C-alpha cells in the first residue's frame, strides 16, 4: 500500500489514516464523535449550478446513523424546473468519500456532497451529476479506459481601489504582492481546498488586472490535477463556493463572469482531460508523442465543440469572451502549446532532460516517469457552465472520437502550429469552422448534434430540449452586434456578474 497520510492536510484523512475514496459511514461517525462535530451539512447542486445546503444537528449517535444511512427528502420542483410540483419529492443521499470540514462555520461542522435519487431509490436520470456518471461509464464501456479531467478556475476580485503599488494594465500574469493584490484570499482558498481534496495543483495571479477611478479588478486562477469526473466536478463546485465565501468575509466581490469589461481579459474554465488505464496515461506512445487515443479524443472534441458550448458557455456574455486576440478560442482547431486554438496540447515534460539535476548537481536521483503529466486542454468553457453537464459533454465527445471512422483524418486536417490570429495566417482561418457566437447558436447546434448525446442513454431528449429552450430564451442571436457602447455592455455584465 502506497498511501501515506503524514503530509495530507485533510483532517479526516489524517485521523482515519486512509484515502477519502475508502471512507465509510462508520468512519464518518467515528470522526464526528472524536472531533466534537456538532452539525452535518448535506450539499448538492441544483439546476442553477449553485451549491445548496441542508443542515442537521447531531443530537445523538442514533440520529447521526439515521441521516447517514437514509439521506433525506427534498422538494425537487424547487430545485429543477422540469420536475412537477405534484410529484416532486426526491432523496439526497450522502457520498461519504466527499466529506470535509466546513472551514467557515464557527460551530464544528462536517459537510458531505450528495446525489439525487428518485422515489424508487434509483439515481435520478435527469440529475446533472447522474448524467455525468452515465457519460463516464459509457466512455469506459466503449474504450475500456477511464476518462479523467481537471479545471483551471479563473476569477476576478473586485475591490475598492488601492493606489499603493499599482499593477500594469493587463500584465498581471504570475505577478507578486504588492503589485498583485489579494494573494491572501487566493492562498486561503488554496489551503481550504487542500484540506478537502488531494489533487490540488497550484494558484497564481492571472493576466487580467485593471483599475477604474474607484475599484481594482484583479484576476487570479486556481488549478487542480487530473482525477475522476466526480472529484473533478466537486473540486470546481466547492472552489467557487469557497472563493465567494472568502469574498464575503473580506467584503470584496469575487466573480467568475466570463467577461467583465470591453478589451480586458475574460475568465475561462479551461478543462484538461486525460485517458488512463490501470493508472497509466494512455495518450502518449513510448517516445512521448501524442498517440492515436489522444487524437481520437481530440477529433471528438472538435466535432462536438459547437454543441459543448451549450453546457460550457451558458449566458450571453460568454460569447463576448470568445473573440480574437484575448487568448480565447473562436475557431475549431487544435495544436501543441498554442493558446490561439480550441484544443491545446500543453508542454508535457516527456523527452526533456533532467532539468533539476542540471541546476542542482548534488542531486543524483534518476528521472522519474512523468508521462502522467500529459493532458489535452479544451479552452472554450467558462464558469457559467453547469459543471456536471460540461464534464458529461466532454466525456461524450471523447467517446464519440473513438466511435468515428474518420477521427484521425479529422484530427490531422484541423491541426495548426501557428497563431491563427496573426494577419499572415488569414488563409488558414478560412478553412476552419467557428464556435457559436451566441446562446441561440449553441442551442441550435446542440439540437443538430443531439443524437450523439442521446447515444448509450447518457442524455435524454427532455434534457436536451430543456437546455436548448433555456439558451434560446436569452434571444441573443444578434446581441454581439446589437450592443452599442460601454454603458450597454456593462449593464449586461452586471446582469450576469454572479453566474453559475
């Protein structure tokens, strides 16, 4: 057994001396008894993409056993618009591996993420997290491999203006205090997340920073590590909640809005994906080059990219971010280490020299296998996304790549190794398909490609139709050309400042 709890900051892992995936009901009860936990919170996400809460007092061991064994019922019609009030009761059932100490409550509190179940005791087929689970299972059934993901969560902190050590406009990438403000909030969130999850990568300031007469706008990012889809989703959902709670604590606004000002960097939710089998990366060959598995998945991403925006770009301002020259994709193509493309293959350490030994000659340890680091990044989504449905859509797309007869040909055709936004490459752009420019267009493409999502029983007609209806309700087909002036744009930004 390779598990070592010694340096893990998660109090449950340290106390129970086991990884979170192995937590049981009795483990949770033992922790509550020994650590004086007074409250249990059930957490779950509804149709609006936000975290919901049900509070339980621990009045006795028997009551604690009951709520952990049975879950609780909730009003589904108040959580999902497509559930009728006449038959709306649902169960929320705790998943013990997701338990974490609530970092904000003064009363010792343990939070647990839950899944929805119907009256028969089966997973609610229309619940987003269960759609994601079905997509995940279908990928494995088709390929014999596992689909993993992780997110890059970008956000802005909006705070009263601080004239000390002003940063350089739109030059905030990896800037340090004092020129980068609110590192304390970012690091506090990072530490809180590390007490809940093992797969946290890093955090840093991002490109976007600017000031008005009254406020500073400081962009940051927290990035995770690849893991199974359930944990990847929970990481992003809880990170958004933690950051908003810290903004509330400090009296500043934290926003994940995809666009908050004209001509300034928007905030994306880049998703890295990885295909594994028995813990080994299946996307590269022996030489470290991207293999056919990776190229088939990429072909799937490119094919379904127009409809994936229906899950990953769900508000009108999403499409003000997807414009040229802002490190956000507009054309459907892929490339290596290329931030102008939709699907990027990041630098992966494979084939590089032992750089640490070169810089530190006293180190004699041999280079370890770093193939696990190689991922494929999809750059179109933003934080308006329904996290579960976005990850489900990506799993469907990757699976579809393996089911396509011409996947490798399509991948080859849409590979680019240049910055497609440079004038000298205009001819290249002419041959590339475009992402949708509005919620309306995304809805249309979702309906056109819906059969792929319905395959293997992952999505349902009702869900696809409902998503499309909600997107078209914005009536934004010509919005990008209709908006006149900064005032109209900012009114739209403020309307969707707290998306997702």
